[in-house]
C-alpha cells in the first residue's frame, strides 16, 4: 500500500477534500494508496479533529518546541518516515521547509499554492492579485523544491477576479477550486506512478 502523509497547519479543508476523494474515488483499489497520517505543526489546527473523525492517525510536532528550523524538520521527518510515505502532501502547511527536508522527499513532495504561479509566490496572494489589477487568479499544485513556491507545476485552475472582489471573496472562490484541483492532481500523480511501477 502506498502511504500518503498530509501536513497541515490550520483548518484542513484541502486535507478533508483529499480524504473524501480518496474514499469516493476508491484510491485504495485503483492506486493501492491510502491517507496514512495527518501531521500538524500546531496543536490547535482544526483539521486534526476532522482527520481523527475519519480514523486517520494524527500527530502534532509543535514547531515552537524546537530552537532551529533544522531541528524541527528533523523531528517532523522522523514522524513522516514512520509511515514510509510514497507521497507527502503539504495542505495549508505554513512552515518554510529546510533544503534537508525537501531533498529527503524529492519527487514525492507536493504543495498547493493559492495563485497562478509563477505569479505571486509567498503570502497575501489574493490581495496582491487584486492590487495588481489581475483579471484572473487561481491555484497551483506543484512539486516542492528548495526555492519557495517555485517547483515544477503539476496542475492549475483559473478563476475570474470580479470588480467588487476583496481578498476574502477571491480567497473563497479560489479555495473552492483548490478542493477540486488538489485531489485530482494527486490522483493523476498516483496514476502515473502506478504505471511506472507496473
Ligand atoms: C489554502 O488556501 C492553501 O492554498 C493555502 O492555505 C489555505 C489552507 O486552507 N496555502 P486549508 O487549511 O486547506 O483549509
């Protein structure tokens, strides 16, 4: 069985969309894959209760307990490695990962970013898109490399920016697409890697 480990920091709505898709679209039968664990750097992350309710293992590795990014990433990797993951999914995981962590999972580490990369890497993407006068915005699923929000693009979805949009209304429109795109992109990745393995 291919284990998927999902890292979160907050509400976990993308994680929930992935878990639902895995059940609905029978990832276990089709790809031999399952969501093995959800790991958060914050104990208060709302997504933890959602994962637990689905019977998924959850672990908290509080970044505040570690003096350096390297020490935190090492502790995080220890938990993640416990599941021998085929794929590590960042879903609203709000920590910058060290090159050591990123390289350890090279080729099996993906992220979702709420902009049409390469436009607007980093934070406050929706406000920046509105201020730049963009007529469209969107979301990107990409492989994670050591440069923040710059890895090879796996999938994108576009939404319109409407004249009255605020960062909040645009974020809501983008998030609805995130919930469709991320499960689809992961299923595509699983289907590709299944083929390579056969
Ligand atoms: C999403 O917009 C994601 O793209 C961004 O943070 C938000 C997380 O939402 N990085 P959730 O925790 O998945 O609900």
